[in-house]
C-alpha cells in the first residue's frame, strides 16, 4: 500500500468486479471534459459501452492493461492502455497507447495518477514497447500539464472542422 499526501492507495490489475466503479469514474471524467468542450458530452448509454470495452480489455491481458487504484476498498482511479500496431509503412511496428486515465476529484494531486502511469510504462517496458502515445484535449490544460509532468511531449496536432447545414 502506497501513501501520498495522507492518502493510502494500492494499485492492482482491474477485475470484472471493478467494472461498475470504473464506469462511475469514467462518467466523472467525461463530465470534467464536457465542462471544457461540449464535444465530450457523454451519450445516454456511453457508460454502458465504456464498461463493455473495459471488460474486453481486462480479458485481453496479453495486449491490454487496466489498472485500478484503491483506497479503503473504493476505486479512486484507473488507467486503460494497450499495445497497438502502426501501419506497415513504418519501420517500428508496435507502440503503446494510453486510452484513458481518471482519478476521482477528491484524490487528485495525491500521486495516484503518476503511479498509475509509471506502472503502465513499466508494463510496456516489460513487453519491449518503447514508444507510448496518449491523446490529450488541448482544452484540458490540467490534463496537458499532468502528461508533460510525467514525461510526455508533443507529437502531432489533430485539427477539425464542422460542416454546417
């Protein structure tokens, strides 16, 4: 059990029994994002789809990783990552992709997010994956700052437009 800023937490692989709590954390994360960008407004059944996707990731242990951080039997954070393949036009074929990380509001800035990322990077390292990517919303300055703090740098910028009727 790790302690950071008065908080005890334990990080472990997620199991099927964690799905409901992970789903609640995902809703909290999406609501946090939606305050910054309406694009992240979650669909009515979005959490149902997300829980199904997480369950599938938990079952594919060789290429997917879902970790949870627990504090007093409550899940206060999670991270979801997987091993992906580049198109065969590139020299390097495999890379790691971090899909999501979420730490409940009351536990942020306690070291949980950092520890989840470090354990995930170690998981990739054990599998000889050297390049790790994460997509960050530019309107979420808190997240962008966090990822830079744990060693991630800019790689590419994704632009968009919306076609009006």
